[in-house]
C-alpha cells in the first residue's frame, strides 16, 4: 500500500516462511523486504520512513514531520496490541492455508511462543472476539469522525491498521467485525484503493 501510495512500480516475489535463503541478502529473516537498487530494507515502518525520505516529491505517507512522529505510536499499538489480539482469533486458520513445507516450522515456532497448540489458542474465539471488537473502539470513534486515520485521505497510518485486517482477510474466514461496524466501511474503501490492489488477493473461503 505504501509503494502504491508513492506510485512506485514494483515487482513482487512470492515467498514462504521457510524460504529464508531468498531474503538472506536483507540480513534478517522476516518479510517484508524491499530491494531498491543496491539497498535492502526490512521492517514495514523503516521501509515507509525510507520511502518518504527518498521519494519526497511524491504523495506524502505521513503528511509532515508531526505525522511521521505520531505514526510510531500507532505502529507500536498495532505490533503490541492489535496483532497479538488478532492472532489469537485466527492462528490455526493461518496454519491450514500454509504450503506443506511451511506447516511444521509455523506450528513449532508459534506453539513455542503461545505455550499451547494452535487450535487451543483460538478455541474460545467466539467469546474473545467480543473483547477484540471493544478494543477497537478508539479506531471506530476516529473513523466515525473522519474518513481515514490520515484525515480526508488515507496515509501510512491507515495502511498500518489495514495491514492487520488484510492479513486476517486472506488467511481466515472468521468474522472479526459485525457487518454494521463503521470499521468495515473504512476497510472496504482501502480494499478499493489503488484500483483494488488489496482486493486482488482473494479472501480466505470458509473451511
Ligand atoms: N513489524 C515487522 C514484522 C515483520 C514480521 O514479523 N513478519 C513475519 C510475517 S508473518 C515474518 O516474516 N515471519 C517470519 C518467520 O516467522 O519466520 C514489520 O512490520 O515488518
């Protein structure tokens, strides 16, 4: 979304968890990784800051230095609160869509992290999702007052939070939000952005 926001032409390469060799040039083992000329960048926020600095003549991802600073809080909220709550609702679903060669690695690494079987982690999700939806109230209230976190138009603040929902959308058919939730309207708008870029990835179908 950040690359599209900047209007940059990119080539994307399909990647699997166990395919560490393909991203070894970045000096670490996680995606996203961006190769821009000789430069290898990793970590979404670091990539976004770099894009803003390098492509300052293109549409801004942050709307100025204040936005650039404030988005760090939102990124920490997404990493520390949103993703940990979300992962507990869909983690076993994620496993079911993995390629065979990734399944054992994913299960072992995530079960060590949770101290429980993936299926046990998401077992009570029918109840847990109620707390998840309550936790999203500040997001809901903000989107009730303005169309995007970035204000009148979407910016990197939106892409941080949308990224979590997009991940869930493509890995799990579990309904995270109620149909009349204003967050759904915002999510749909971001799915439509950049000629439906995010919508091109199919949603997970019910098992
Ligand atoms: N905060 C980082 C998170 C990166 C991250 O955790 N990526 C996961 C995607 S699920 C990954 O590549 N994991 C590799 C692994 O678990 O081996 C970012 O936004 O770039």
